[in-house]
C-alpha cells in the first residue's frame, strides 16, 4: 500500500494556504487511498526565535485543526514529531549525508535568514540543517508520496537526493519519495502582497486568512485584497497576480477551473464578494468542529498518544537499519 507522510509546522495559526495547499487534500483524498501519517512538526518550529508557551499552544491547536479538518484517526496516523525520537535519530544521519552547499541553496533558508537578520536576530544553525530533519521525517516511514504545497517541493527534491545518495553509499535502505501537489492553489498568495506566499508566520496579517478567522474577518480581508490595475477579470499570474490569486482561491473552494471562472466575471467587486462567501462556507465546518474538539482536549491527547505509538513502531526498524548500514555498532 502507498505510504504517505506530510506535516505542518506550528510557527503560527494555520492559514487558508495550508488548508488549500495541503490539509484539505490529506483529509479528502490521501487518508482514504493510502497508509498515511500526518504530523505536527514541532521541532521545526524551534529553528526560528520562538516563545515556548506559544509553540505548545500552537502545536495543540494545529493537531486539533487537523482533526477538525477531517483527518480520521481510524484511517490515518496523527501525531506530534517530538513524541517520536526516530526523527532526530535519523536527522543526524541525514546531516552526515547532505553537504553544507546543498543546504545553503534552499530558497526557504535564504528567505528566512534574510528576515531573521532584518529583525536584528541571529540565525540558528538548525535553520540551515532543517531540510535534514525534514528528510528524516519523510524517509523514516518509507514514504512514497509527500503531499505539500509548492513551497515545499524543493525540500522534497533534496530528500530524494539524500535517499538516493544514502542507498548508493550504504545499501538499499530508503524508499525514494515524490511530491504531490494540488492542481489549483498549490501556492496561495498574500491578499495584501500577491507576489509573496500567504505564510502563517508573517508579521503583517491583513493579507492572511486564518482557518479560525470569524466569517466577518474573512469577508473584510477578501474585500480589501489588493487587486491589479485594469478592471477586466483575467487569469494572468504574471501581470495580474492579485486577481489570479482570488480566482485560484475561488476555483479551489468551488472545484472549478480558474481560467473558466474568470470568464464569468466582469468586475473585481463581484469576484471578491463570491470569493469571500466561498471561503467562509469552506471554513465554516472546520471552525465549528474545532470548537467542539477544543472543548475536549483529552480526546485530542488520546489521538496523539496512540498516533505516536503507531508512528514509533513504523519508524523504528528502518532507522535501526540505517544506523547499522552506516557502520554504527548495534547496542549489545
Ligand atoms: P508549513 O507548516 O509551512 O506548511 C504546511 C503545508 O502547507 C503548505 N502551504 C501552502 N500551500 C499553498 N499555499 C500557501 N500559501 C501555503 N503555505 C503553506 C506547505 O507547502 C505544506 O505542505 N517544512 C514543512 C513542514 C514539514 C514537512 C515535513 C512537510 C516538516 N517535515 C515532511 C512534509 C513532509 C513546512 O514548513 O510546512
């Protein structure tokens, strides 16, 4: 059976980008057709300046939201990364497989170092080695497919390279994974700056729709979205990024095709109004279910406990095998 692994990092409240690019597909498709694991990758949240209490809160919220979005613990494994030691055990072997040059080439590393420096802070070493931990997340489970948004594709490519290199050096150990991306909305853009990604850890929030935003807040953000010069509605990412983004979001919400949808509108106002309502309706059940689950944290804990146990049992044999393969003496 196909093995799927993916994760979300608790560095901020989950956004519409996370939902359309990743989580919705995990719930609607992936968990039904494969043996799937979905992880709150909390160790990755420590790669930038962080507040411990906030990471704890956001980790719990992310896990609750994954369940609210429809992940069913009877069908898939939902867990928290730091509960399963195999991730960090294997990450070290990945650091010993990767070169520092290939880590420095990662787009996210370049972007994040720039923003950490702009804030006057230092850059944590773990921000550089982050893709080694991400590769470990994926490879520990013999993953075939990694469903992610467009921004993570480069990290999955690197994971493939590391898996191939490891297998060549030390013998067949890892499955070579591949990325899957949604057809539309693989990169949802910030509503106030449609040339940059809608990101949960960005400081300016007016262009970011959070999954737990109240309907009125969603409407306001969409109605105030930056649109482009001109007034005709066309789907042109290069010339009209703001309008193209709204069309992508509307298409993703309604299951349509952005180019065709463009033909149905002759004003930005009408497009915004329909997009706002489509997003409100898409998120309504998730918000409602989240409220129910958040009122019963013990049930979420039980899911995470069971998930970690299952994940550990799946990862352990492969990580042990990798330790043997590189020449480490097995415990006696
Ligand atoms: P993270 O937490 O930034 O994002 C979680 C998922 O949401 C997708 N995504 C988006 N998709 C479309 N438009 C957007 N604006 C948008 N923003 C985020 C991401 O592509 C991702 O699929 N490094 C990962 C977490 C991770 C991981 C893994 C993922 C750690 N280990 C192993 C897969 C497999 C990250 O920071 O995702």
